[in-house]
C-alpha cells in the first residue's frame, strides 16, 4: 500500500492564481480530511469528507473547495490564492483507530 | 468550543533527561486521545492513542501517556530522551457525540530539541 499520497510537494503561486492540491489513498478509508499547518498554530482542519459525495467544512474553510467523487481521491482547490494561504497542507485518511497523514504540500503564495 | 492546549511551546533537554509534555482539552464527553510526532521534514506519525482502555498508554519508541479524566489531561512522557527524539509533538482529541463526526482537534504543537 502506498498509504496517503499528495502532489505536488512544493508549489509557488502568485496572488489570484488557482490550483488544485491532489490527495489519494489506497486503504479504502471513508473519512478523509485536509489540514493546514502554520507555526505556533498546530494543524487546523480545512475540509473533511465522511465518504464519496459527502463533504463538510472544518475550522478554516474560506478560500478552499473540495469534492469527493471517489473513495480514493480528495482534491483541495484554491480558488484565488492569497498570501495568507502560504502554509504546509496535509491530507489525511482515517481507518479504525488511527489517522494516516500524507507527506504534505508546501505552498507559497507571493 | 472544543480546544486542545499544549502548554510547552519549545522544550530543550539534554540526552538522557526525562520528558513530560502537557496536553489539556476542553470537552466534557467521551474522547479518544492521540499524540503525533513530526520529525524534521517529515509528515505526522502516530506515537500512541487512548481508546477507553487502561488510562496509561504505551506507544512506540519508549513513549507513554496518562489520561487523567478529572483533569482533562493526556500528558506525554519518556524517561530518557535521545537526540533522535528531536521533533515537533502534537496532541489531538477526537470528541464523541452528535455533531462531532470524528474530527480530530489538534493542539498548537511542542517543539522538542534534544542536545547531544
């Protein structure tokens, strides 16, 4: 199993650009989520999904969209990037008793 | 609102020193509790978890944590740290009950620096 994979690993955007962060898992987990990690603030939940076709907002959803058309994939879209979205983004999927994290995407918005 | 507080933001220890990192949460109901570790440049990995069994939980690499329900605490301990324990440590809580949908709530993180 590859576990949770994320692409790209690094990305630089200009303000106003849009992009999609990809996340995939091969563990057949229903629950997937996106977090952003900022210094001194821990991980904050952006969006999550409890299964294909079902998504909901987390703690900091503004400026981000998600969709869940399949169990495996959970992409995160930045509609119009802003410098405040400079962060490290982690995708996670949850099995029984444990949440597995992807390697992260480091995003810089200039 | 539900929250998790880690009191120590940055801890510096010498090798072989004992470690205790504090974690408190605010939620009156049933919870699952976790400690995650993030080594430099890597993603989060599970150290240990509490799921309503013995309140003293043993994890990987000699770490353990004790759930004290009356104090809403889940402190992480290790009797003797190594240089390789240098990392960032996150406490997380999964509240049970309607409306929580299994979300994990993370603390701010504690950076541990172990000097050789």
